[in-house]
């Protein structure tokens, strides 16, 4: 076994720096996926008027309307990941009696349905896009080296989530605000 800077290189394992183009994600928006849906006193499963994320990214839900009637319900989002595999995520619960935006952690390429539980008279729920952008590779550990926004290297490394099994669990959050310009991430991949 060879040694580099105190680490051990496994024999027979080759790694390369891989540049992933993550598209040009727009500024996050609380209504990017679906406009606010008014509560009707029953669970609603929304399958129409859905706009897919501009790039694979996490989903948000925002409660609004009559704040005093907002309850701690959880929205369920179904769709596909970067690889086209079906995924579902239950978003965190809203804060009761307060307009709240909650964020999921999985990167969705498409959204096929949104399940909104009954929440309260005068309450609305909007579905948006978050700041976590999906990677196009599964990582078994954080091997991200750099991120670039519009060709400029970020001064601070992105926040990285990794999942060797599920593509949707591999995301980055840039230090800079997403603004519709190209994002590229360099990572070491075996």
C-alpha cells in the first residue's frame, strides 16, 4: 500500500476528478413547483399544474393564509430523481399557528404528485424549489473539492450531502445565492 499525506491508497482503486455540470438553477422560489393551494377541509392530492424543477433540487412547502389556523401537517412529494427512479419524501411539519417554509432534503428531477393534508380554514400551501442542487453521481463520502457559479470558484466549499445508494441524497448547497447561472462541481469519484 502507498501512503499520501498520511492517508492510505487502496491497491487497485483508481479515482479521478470528475466535473459535474448541475445546470443553471434559478433563485429559489416558494411557488416554483405549484402555486398556493387553498385548504378545502380534506386531504388533497395535486397532480396537475405542476412545474418540474429547473434542475434536480430539493422541494419546499410554504404555509400561508390564516396563520392562526395553520396546523403541524406534513406535505408528501412524489416524483423522480436525477436517474429517473421514483422517489417520495415527507417534508418536515409546518410550525402550528405560523406561516412557515419547510425544506426537503432529496433532489427531485420531476414532481408527479403533491399530497397536502387538511390544514385549516383559510390556510394555503405552496410548493417551491430549495437551495440544495442534486449531484449527477452517487458519492460514498464527501469528496467534493470545489464549486463554481458562472465560472467563478466559490470561496467557501459547498455544504455536501452524500448517499452511496440513493441518487436523490447527493446534493450541494453553494455559499452564493443561486441566480440562473451555470453551476459546476468538481469531486473525486472512484
